[in-house]
């Protein structure tokens, strides 16, 4: 199918989305300090080839003590959970908007979901490291489980929208066909994000995206 390249204005960078919630003050309120901590963590993850982020380095970046960090988050794992919350809310809010649009075929919806994921990753390199698990190595195992569940949900959504397309194409096994295609599309987008991080953010995940989607969707 012919992919429609769509820009999603809700796909923001951590600086745009997180900083918007934190007006500049000499003494930020507790909720604002939490946002500043997450913003700093996301920015540190955007450094290609950076080492594991420590609370000491994060505190130094913010010019506060480590104890000050723990007044807002019980652990570093909880800080990463804050980033995962941001990823989930940002992506699935826009996925729901795609699903609610009238007149689009299942294949068009699938293409738009793939485009959304790639755009989000490209604009949020640090978040991409969380999504593919690169930033979660040696962190709490439940963080990786949450990201696994994130992509499981993406795959389930793709399977749902593609089932109708398979049936309309005359498939004798539309559920099976949709399942196979959804798994392949999810693997494709995960691969694009992994290549993005492995290249030090030099290989844009949107490279040849429109042509590739036209071939595989």
C-alpha cells in the first residue's frame, strides 16, 4: 500500500514535553523537581556510547545531592519507570487517535502506527535506549518486562487492525495471517530502533521508511 507520511505533533522530545511542565524557579516545587530529574535522565541517555547512568552523575548534572534525588524517587528504578510512563502515555495516546479516525483501512492504520513509533524514537533518542532495553541493562528486571509488555501491546494492536484487512483480502485464516503480519511488523520496528541506538543515533530509523512500509504492510 502507499504509506501516508504523517507528522504527529504530540510526539515531543523530553525537553519539549517534560520541561513544559516545569516552570523555571530558583526553588522548584516537589512535582517540578521530579520532572527536572526525569528530563536530566533522558538527556544523559541521549549521549551515544554513554556509560550506565549513576545517581551520582545525575545528581551532579542537576547540581544537587544524591539524597535530594531520593526525596523525589525511592530508587533509580523508579526514575526509569517515570520515563517508561512517559513513553507509554505519549505513544498510546496517539495510537488511540489513529484507531479512532474514520475511513482508514487496517493497513493504513498499521502504517501510521509504525510511522508514529519511528518518529517518536527519532525525536527521543534517550527514550529509544529505554525502549530497546539498552539503557536497562543491569537495572531492575521489571523495567525490561514493562518494555516487553509495551511491544506486546503494540503487536496486539497491529493484529487487531490487520485482521479485517486479511478477511477483506479473502484469507481463509484471517486471524492467523494477521498474527503473522503483526509479529513481522513489530520485529521490523524494533529492529529499526535497535539499529538507531547501535549506530550512536547516526542511522535514522525513518531511513527509507515510506518505501519499506509500502513493501511490508
